[in-house]
C-alpha cells in the first residue's frame, strides 16, 4: 500500500528515474516521505517530475498527480491548462487521504479526472494512472493523425488551387485500354479549348480533328501505351470548331510501386509561334532563293553593260555591283543564322574546342593569306564544350574582323581561357577601325527604325551565346581595335 503523506519543507525537485522514452508524471505535492514513496512506486514505468510552484503546471507532462494541498493552490489553474492542451487530453488525479471532508472531494471532481482514496494498493494506483495515461496517448495519436490529415488536405487544396490557377492547361486522366478518361481539367484548359467538366470521363482525343497529323496522333498513342512521357506540337480544335496549335506534354504519374496511376497533360497555345515559324520559313526561302536568283540576274546584266557602255557609266555600274554584292551578303548572313539557330536545343554534340579552333584558323589563313591570325589556348585542356553553333559564332567574329579592317594586312588574336571549371571564355581582338556604337547598343536596347545593326554577324554571335546562358560583350578602343568576349558554360 501507499500510505498517507507527511509534511516536509517546501521546494521542488526532479527524480531522474524512469525510462527516457516513458510518459512523464508531474507530482504536484508537498515534499516529504509520501511523495518519495509515490515516486518510488511509479518510477519503473514513468519519468517522475516534482513541483510545488503553480507555474510548473505549464510544463510538459502526461499526467499530473496532486495532493489536497496542491489541489487547493492549483485548482483555478487546472482548467486553463486543459484548454491550452486541447484537443489533446491532459489528465489530473487527486489523492485524498483518510478523513478528508466529503464536500471537498465533491468540489474537486469537476476539475480532475480521478480521485484516489488513500491508502491504496500499489497495483490499483498504477492501473488507474495507467488508464488515464493511455487515454492521453490515444488522444495524442488521434491529434497527430488529425494534424497530418489537415496538412494533407491543405497540401491537396494548395496543389489543386495551383493547378486551377495555372497559366497553362492541365488535365489528369486515368490509365485505360485504348482510352484514358479525364478526371480533372483546370480553368485554363477550359479557357483554351472551350471544354470543361462536361468532358470528364472522355478521352482527350476529342480535341483532335480532320487536319490533325496522323503521325503525331500515333506518337502520342505509342508513348501512352509504353507509359512514357511525350511532347509534341499538335493541331487541335476548340469546342467552337476553331483550330489552334497546341504544345502538348503528357507524362505518367506513378505510385511508390512504380504503377501508373494517372497521366498528366499540359496544353499551351503556340499558334502565334507556329505562324511566326511559317512566316520565317517563307522569308528565308525568299531571301535564299528568289533574292539570290534576282541578284545573280542583276549582276550578270551589270557585267554586260560594262562591256557595252563607255567609261562615263562605270561609276553607276560599280555602285550597282557593290549593292548587289551587299544584298547577296545579307541573304547569306540570314541563311547562316537560320542554319545555325534552327535547332531549339542550345546544346549540341561535345567538341574539343582547342583542336577545332586550330583547324578553323588554318582554314581562314588559307582563305585570307594577307591576314595574321594568332591563337592562344591552354596547352593541356581540350576545352570540351556542347554549345550548338559556338564554332560558327567564333568564325563569324574572326571573319568580320578581317573583312571590316581597312588595313591591307589585318591582324586578329583569339584567346581562350577557362576562368572557372564550369566556364570557357573566348576573346577575339582585332586592330580594325572599331565597330560603331549603334551596332552594339541594340544588343541590349533592341532595334528600332532609327537604331539598328547592319552587321547580322553581331546578332548571330549574341544569339548563340545568349541561348546557351552565357554572356556576350563588345568593347571598342578609343582609336582602333575591337574586342569580342564570349563566355559560355563548359557543360550543358
């Protein structure tokens, strides 16, 4: 049995006994032999803490055991402490020695969860406290489960709100045999296509129509059947019958076991881009075919006129010939830009830049025998890069430096360095007259009818470097000389 309690001096202490991962009991009792006996009786199952200060009720524990003196001092603090613990159950137990006034016990019940009469057998005491602690632990588990459920719901709501408010069309479809019924469409999909929740349960093929390319249809179906992601440009039809070009990406969603549970689709209207691409194709064809043929015709007749007309007509004919050559040069520059930047992927096959630059310099020295071209590269670094069009951009910079130099023996120096393991820097320096400011300012400010670049090669170099995520700059000396700087990532 656990006896009644003897008076002792005031104070607070903590009994370090009990398993570290066990539940904790706060003995809010007068110090003395009775508290020591109680702590000894329960320390094999619980971590024991003791206190006499009412502020200790705000600490963390799993059950509070009070004697009559402790209850009288802490009675008004028990209910506020319960509310702070809500929704988790926090039990309070009152120990009543023999001879205690029944009215006092009756007044205690609304505030505590159990009243134990003393003396009491150790097994009964342990059982009654264990029942309350187990009830608290169940409450803790339920509260944690509810918290996780609330977080999951909030997370789902956030994701659904993000999908609903996304600027691209989003669909979710279930896997199926031949059909993949929609289970979700966001607001942007409805705005883009004109179809909404009425199409749930239908396969997304309802967007396809008479002019949808059969190969594109097959590509989508093959990827879905193989449970692989796919991205295509597909001609689709809105609910009102209007056609639009859709950049469609479909990807499988898998569970932890790797089983496909859904397919997510992203739709973006790229009609304007497609029209622009077609327009550029036509313009490129005109420049590279029609214009070239017309310029060849003008050049041929200009030569005939030179032979038939007198000396007084030589100057106008030279102007015509020079203009024809300039237009042919523009057409060739456009063709080179289109060929270099035709791929949407800024990365290309890896090349050893050091060796390829040596080959390029040898070729240019044969093409321009009067020019001096110096190349400086690290001797022990192959300078591996995977930037599509980089060699063409460097060649363009060297040729521009030679062609636009009025010196009969132009000089160009190419320096290549690796200032950082992840970056390669290329400098092309010449001793020419310098590039006019209006040719370089447009790279950052954009072109206008009054400010534009005549040298398309500058734009070629800028576009190659920029789409690779690098930096391109031009600096011209006060007298002569221009330095082009191309800084590109070594790896993509």
